[in-house]
């Protein structure tokens, strides 16, 4: 392992050529010395100009340590594992292709691990950057579907089943290798099909081995959200993807875990109906239906029997 490179930033991408330049530029202009980090872009079978955009950016910024890789097995988990296998850093930082890092993003990650040397994982804040504006129907109960994440106002260990979200998560290379990376039965985004929960599964396995996973609200990325793309079809893919992922994850644990998840999802649907009624009574009925639809679509994914649940 290189003594110079401290962090390997891994960006997995699929047909997001339009977003990549901003993501890469935000990493190129980091306050951390460029000799201390590398950026690995893993192209997961893109059919747009992703390869051209990446290679052009790399050629135009020779001072940076940026690399373009490919992974032909479809799915974000495959691509993340490929990036991790090629990484030279002590820490693996996973960032989405439509995320934009704050200038002090990587510097703060290094400083965090210097303050908390016993930490094995880390998550930061994700702020949606709505283009052109936040939809009127958006609420805090459904904003997780567009990556909104703010776990606490101070640095703290994740508790009560909470964990970092995929577009802003860091793990030590040693810990990543110890749990053998991401579970490829949970590929995440695989073309238009979503089987989510790969981050949840990853950090649960890490925590079950005694790993300490922290949240630091000062470690920030902005997630670009084009509101025109938030169609009912898109939101269904995201919400049902959560359910599919939980079907795979819990069935790998056993039928008892799966039925417990069904009961949990039914409870959450009931709670969503109560919250939706509250919105309606406060004159915010526009926020009610998306909240209920979110929970119904997640349930549909949970009952999707076409999904292979084997590891």
C-alpha cells in the first residue's frame, strides 16, 4: 500500500456522463494535498459518453491521481468491490456520481480518523441540491429517496439500526477486506432494476463484528436532484428497491427475519397513514399521498418473488 495515498475515493457510475464533471471537479479542488488521495471511477457498462468524459477529465488534470476502471457485472456492489480491489488508500470513500463534495471533504475525513483511531467506518451529511427547487410534495419522511441524510447535529456513533448512506460513506480498507466487501446479491442499482440495501447490509455486518461506525455532520456532500426526474415511475423504482433489498437481506437470515420485516413494513404503512392524515388536516394534503405511496411501493418490493435471495 502506498505511503502517500491516504484516501481512495471510489465513484461507481452508470450512464451519468452529464453529472460526472461536477463530481470530479469537486474532488480535484479539495483542500487535501493531491498526493494524499486518489479517485477511482468505475464504469458499470455505461452506454453514454461516460468513458470519454472520464478520460478527458483525467487528461486535462494530470496533477490529480484519477483513474478510470470498468466493471461488466451489472450492479453498484460489483462496481464498488472492483474499485476497492484497485484502491491504494488506507481509507475507502464511496461517493455517488451525482454528488458534489465540499472543498474540505477529504481533509475532514483524514482529521476525523486522526481524532478517532478506533473507528472502522464513517458517514457524513448529504444535502439535496434540488434543480430548480424542492417539490411542494416533498417531506422529511420521503426525502431519503433523494439522498437527504442528517443523522445528528454532532459527531456520534450510529445506533439503533442506523448507518451511513451510500453516497457519503467511508470505511477502512482493513475493515472492508475483513467482511469481504459488498454483498453482490444486493447489487443496488442494476440498470433500471433496484435491489437496494447494500449499504445497510454492509454496515450491519461491519457492526456485528464490533466495528465502530461514526457520523460526522461536518463531512458533507451535496446530492444533485433534478425534480423533473422525480416521476411516479422513478419513485416506485426507488421505494420498491428498498423492499427488494430487505427481501434478499432478511431471507438470507431466515424466514423469521423476513416475517418480522413484513410486520415492520405494515406498521410503517400504518404510521404513514397517520402522518398523511396530519398533513391533510394542516392543509398540506399535497404531502400526504407520496408518503403513503412510498410505503406501499416498498411493500410491493418486499413481496417481489422474482428476486433471487441466495447469496
